[in-house]
C-alpha cells in the first residue's frame, strides 16, 4: 500500500484500534501498512516494524474527529497536499538535527 493509503487507513481506524494506529514500512518492498499500535508489542506479530508514524486521533492528521463529512477522495487529497509535505519536512528536520547532535 502507498503511504497516503496507509495514512487514510490509520486515520479511519485509529479510534477503533487499541493504542491507536501505527504506520510501518517494509523496506524490502517499500509498502506501508496501517496496523493497531498494540500489535508491535505482540510476539506473534511478524510484519514490518519500521515505524513511520503513530496516529492516536484523526484530528492529528485532518483536524477533525468527525470524518463523516469527508469522502476518501477528499481525505486523500488533504493527506497528499497538506499532511505528507509537513511530515517530510519534520522528518528532514529531525535527520538534520540528529546529525548535528551526533557530531557534538
């Protein structure tokens, strides 16, 4: 699944899943997965454990807890146009700062 689809799945299910939703990435296939966050602590979970993002509430991504007024198409557009660019910026900022801190 693509990143935007995994984020959409996580947003739609994070309130239903215990511990919210976590998006993981399989580095071998570049596929992303939205899973219940508690699965990562389950010894029987054998899926990818490379955490990209954890979502506990839809408001964290789309600014609203009530998704009934939004179609999947609307949500995907927002995720692609607004959320993913901010996520990428935050990840790049974190990498730069970690590199700077590592050199101290």
